[in-house]
């Protein structure tokens, strides 16, 4: 099984890190702090490798395993897990940094043998046609857990080896102190989104993706206006707030018009499953970024922050349409144009109403300012 070989390679990489920590444990505290700092980055490699092998199994499922080979593929990983648990128990009272890293990396190292054990059991149990999906999901879940551990190690090692909670507080304080810098960085993020969607539209020969790229370009321009509000005050800032609403409304209305067109002319674009899943994952990431940005600005009453929250909301609404279209292009039998048109009209219309709300609110603010 290719999947078994890939899991074995990931196990070897986890083992190299564990072996490295065996030597670091013998050093003093200062040397441990220095040596442990890059380990989180090295842990990313086998973690991401396990996730990649899980996704690869989905496209090349291997469902024929000899029963004796299955026993070996279950027994050896099980023995490794027992050894890792024993190692964690032996170091439970050691409070050094290297011991703490060893325990966490040992937990992460269990992800690879566990993925193999679960995968082999699912294959020999003949659970049905969904065996490839179940193996993929289980291995991706174990790999994701290892990835979270790697991120945690990177976080605490670069925050003076504090607890995860205190490290997050430290990062949050740094972000707040550099708020304007991160807001400007979000404009660069919009440029990246526009370029990415344009590239995907060219690869897939999809006018729909190109329309989404244009919509992202409009929201990027709105975000640029919102960022400039930081240096403005009074009536000028209210005018910029109105312009943000106008750009959102115009972009959303254009999106709705394109969606209405799908009722009369079917969208013949059909994404392959790999491209469709990639687009869906991409939009989920964009969705998470928008939610995170809106959550970060939730307590601010500044007009600039309100404008940025509105932009994130509008971008999130269109993410739903893009995700649905990408998934239905290969998962739905028949022409999904009408369903995509309804989603585009619904969410695009809501985004347009949000833009109208911003313009009305800006007029009320202007009237109060003049009074």
C-alpha cells in the first residue's frame, strides 16, 4: 500500500524529532531553549505530509490488503504507540522545556500509526463504497491534530516559552499595538485573492470565477477607502464611509445581474473534482479570514472599524455562493445553474442591501454632524 509507505515516512520524520529531543534533554536550560525553538517548524513537515497522504488516498483508494499484511500493518504501529505512551509516562514529572516538547511531539507522532491502523481496519472491514472517504477523513483528522501541536510549539517557543494561553495574549497585544499595519496588510490580502481567483478562472476557463475576482477587486477598493479613513476626520470620514457603501452596493448589484443571467443561459462550466475541492477549500480559508477580521474589530465603535466589518460581511456572503457552485459543479447530476443563480441573487442581494444600509447611515451621520 502506498498509503502505508507514506505513513511510514511520516513516522520516520516524527522519530527523527524524538531522537533529536533525546539529546536535547541532556543539555542545560539555556541550551534547551535555543535548541527547541526550531522544532515546531520541523514538526510541520510530517504533519502536512500526513494530511497530503490522506487526500492522496481519496484519489487512489487501495482496498485490497492481504489479511496477514493487515495484521503486520496493525501490530507494528500499535507497538509504536505503546512505546510512545510509555515515554510520555516516564517524562510526566520532568518540568524541563525539552521534556515538555518531547511529550507534545510524542503525542503528535501517534497520528501517523493511528492513521495507518484506522485505515487498515476500515479497508479489511469492507465498510462499503465510502471507505476511501472515511480513511481520508480519519488520517486528515490525526494529521490536523499533529499540525495544531506544531503550531502550538512554534507559538510558545517564540513567546519566551510561556503557556499557550499567555502566548496567545502576548500575540494579541502585539496585533493590537500594530493594528493599522495589519489593516493595511489586509488590503494586500485582497490583491492576492483577486490574483488567485483570476488564475483559477483562467485555468478552469470559468467566467463565473472571473466574476468573483471582479467582485473581490471591488471589495479590495472599498477596503482601501476604509483604511484611508484612519487619517481622516469629520465630514471627510463620513463621505468615505458613504463611498464604501456605494462600492459594496454597486459590486453586489453587478453580481446579482450576472446571477440573473444564469436563469436564461446555463452556466456550462464544470469543474473537475480536484479543482472543485480546491476552490471550496480556498473559499473556506477566505471565509475564516473574514470572520476573524470581523471578530477582531467587533469592540471598536470607530467608523473605520465599522466599514471594515461591513466589507468582511459582504465578502463572506459571496463566499457561500462560490463554495456552492464549486461543489455542485461535480457533485450534482444535471445543470445546477438555477440553484447557483438563486444563491447569487440571494446573497448578492443581501450584500447590496448592506451597502445601501451603509449609505443611509452615512447620510444620517452627516446630518447629525452638520447640526
